[in-house]
C-alpha cells in the first residue's frame, strides 16, 4: 500500500489522471449529446407523423433529400401557401422538417407549418404545432400571439386570454387584442341577455373605438333603435355597406331626416323621395345625381381592403383572412347597375 501511494503524489501521474478523466467525460458528453439529438429527431418524426396526409397532390415519399434543394423547396412551399394551395405547402414543410439537420431552419419551418395550418383553418393542428414550439422556446411572442388567435377562432376565449400575461411579460402591447377578445366573448355568449350585451358593448366601444363597426353590426341584430343611436355621423363611410343593405323596415326615418348625409344615402338607394346629393361620398352623390336625372338603375357593390397587408376581399371581416390583423378593414364602394335581386342584408 505504501508503494502505491507515492504514485498519486507524482505530478505527472496527476496530470495524466486529469487528462484521462477529461477525455472520458468529453466522450460521455459527446455520446450523450448524439443520443439526445437522435432521440429528439425520433421524437419529432413521431410527432410529425400525426400530420401526414395523403390528400396532398405533391408526392415527397420517394423524393431523395439534398441540402441543395432546401431553399428551392422552401420557396415553393411559400408560393403554394400564398396561392392558397395549403395542402401542397404543408406537405413540403413536413418533408423539409423531417430531413434537415439545421436546427435554425427546422425551427423556422415549424413556425411556418403552424401558420399554414392556421391560415388553412386546421385549428387543432395549428394549436398542436404552436404548443410544441412554445414547449421548447417559450419566449417567442409571435407564436404566443398566434396561439391566442387559434384559441380565439376555436371560441376558447378563456384560453386565448391566458396568452395575454406572458405577452405582456415579454414587453408586447396587448390592449387591442384584449379588447377584441372581450368583444368576441361578449357577443358569442348565449347566457348574456341582449340588453346586457348592449350595455357591456356600449362601454367597450367607448374604450376601443376601433370596434365601432362590428359593434354596430351586432346592434342591428339585437336592437335596431340602439343601433341607430350608436351611429356616428362622422364615420358613415366606414359603415356605408351596413347602411346600404339595411331593409326598409329597419330604417329609422326620424334619425335619417335629421342628417343630410343619411338622407342622401337613402335617396340614392331609392328609399326616400327628397332629392339630395350632399353625402360627401363620391359614389353616393353620383347615384343621387343620376336618380335626380331619372336614372334609377344604379347600385353599389362593395369590396373590403385590409389596410395592413393591402389584400382585397369580397366579404367583410373583423380579422383579416390573410395577415390576421384586427380592425384593419377599409370599405371600398363602386357604382354598378342594379341587379334583379339586391334587397338583402349583410346582417
């Protein structure tokens, strides 16, 4: 025993021992890292198997993978997404996620996949993807916000509101989203009486004027008198389509006759006989002029522009179908010839 002890006191032996231990630790760490990487890759593949679909027209099952095709395929997937061919886009994203070893690219593709599912209306799949991303990277405000959108569209408003606090913690402004969720929650709650809804929404629109248009639309369903009382004469253009498509039975002529702009709108529509052209809205004043000259076949057609992404849509929206922005709608009208059936309401 005494002959062995001096060896431990030898500096060279100590250095060799430390080096050996370091090498062993490095090898074990490296091996563990490879094991974890393989395990994570296997787990991801099993996770993505849930989203495999044979509905896609693009077959990637026998396509050999090479790093050189990554960028062209990613661009192709994006083009498919922008053209609305979501199944093809999803198929390519799944293929690239499974085959690329670049963690940054993989993370970016997962986010794109989740957004494509969201835009395509596959809400449960989008929720699963976003939840998986946040499980590994919780400090991603954009993904948190999009998860909130998913819950909102699924009408799970309490869960949507749960993303507000982490967003605020990350320094994000959430006031507009909070008010919008509150509006959606109140308007869809069947346990709230119509008069209670009106009271709650009147207070809400005072705090968030951007909700004026959807609130007015809902009021015309709940209480016509309250709806006319809510009309802001300074914002007639923003709700022109709502006013234009109202049936005659829902008009409040007492309120209309107190405002020349409203009178001009309904003279142009053919509901009033007093000739006026003082709306300040070009298309309305042109229709009114035509009617004063005896031409009564004029009408309006409407389209809806998102002020954020500049996309145009044939139907009204509160959240843009393309970029998912809130309250960015701009009503655009054009003169057209009256069709046989135009007496319908957007409400």
